[in-house]
C-alpha cells in the first residue's frame, strides 16, 4: 500500500487513474480545483482519500496541500503530477500572455509541487516522482507551440532531475500520452487518431507505473510514428507539419 499524491485528479486521466489506484488499495491525496469531483471519488473509496483542492499555480496553496499530507501521513511514496492545460496559438493574433498561462500551469506548477513534495518523498518507501507530459514533445505540430514548449520543458526538467535524485534513490517516470478522450481534448477542432478512453489510458499506466520505468508512452504505434517522423530531415518535417494545418 502506497501513499500517493495525485494532481489533476478531478477529470480525465487523473480521475480514472485515481479510481484505478484506489481499487488497488492505495491511499491517495487528490488535488484539483474542482472539489465536488474529488469528493465524489472520496465517497466511492471511504477512508482512502485526502481531498485537497488547490490551484497549483499558487505556491501558497501547493504548500498548504503538502502540509496537510505531512500532517496525515508524514511522508509520500509516490507523487503523480498530472495537472495541465492546453491552449492553441493563433498566429493572426499572437498572444504572449497565453504562452505564459500555459507555462505557468504545465511547468511552473510542476516545479512548485516538486519543491513542496520533495521532503516528503525523501521520507517515503521506494519514492517515485511521476509527471504527465505529452507525445507532442517528439514532433512540432501546428498551433501547439505553447503546449508543446511547456511539455518539452517539463520532460527535460524531469529527465534532468532523474540524474540529480539518484543520490536520494527517488525514481522518476515521464508519461507521454497520445490523444486521450478527456474534457480538454473534447475541445479540439481536429482529428485525433488512435484516441484512447481515459479508463484505458489509466489502466495502461497502472499496469506499468510500479515498475518505476523511465517513460510510459502510449499508444505505442502513434508514438512510434511521431518518433519516426522526427527522424526525417527538417525540411521534410516542416512540409508534413504544414499540411496538418487546418
């Protein structure tokens, strides 16, 4: 039984992942901005859940959440940083403030959570830091500059921390999903090939996460295709990417 802090737990992959981990008997601290959805999960699994609503872009709220975890458990065995957002660039009205918003949620909030959770992980059993990035980091895609840049930065941060945390024996895993059916992706106005349900994605993660792999990538065919395209000459990559633009 592990003590796990899961962010972005109110919907999509996060909510499905919470239920899958709770069904295995783990204790979870769930954080998101929507307490109603977190309370519903807690009601389904009595005595297993700490409900810790917070806006993770506000460092004081992150610190308050981890203070409650410390008070209840004293340590963490796993932290799954799954909260994130996505906005698409409109080059006709390029908005730097939008890039700042996406970076704040996807990168800075991740850093706030790591800072607050690290002392608790150091006290945990086989401590494990997990972050949900994206397969978009493998290949530049149209309009995805803000989202892709934030996730690429997150992936690099976690990969670098894997080297630094080795001295503390803290494992680091980066999750790189393809398209998953969530409230966020339901807003997309383009085709999403090989899209998985949130439940399928969560089960795939749960089946692998306790091995503490460096990466969890899915769907494999989709991720493999992106990696293959990324090996092409840049001029050809650009031509293909431009054809994807609606």
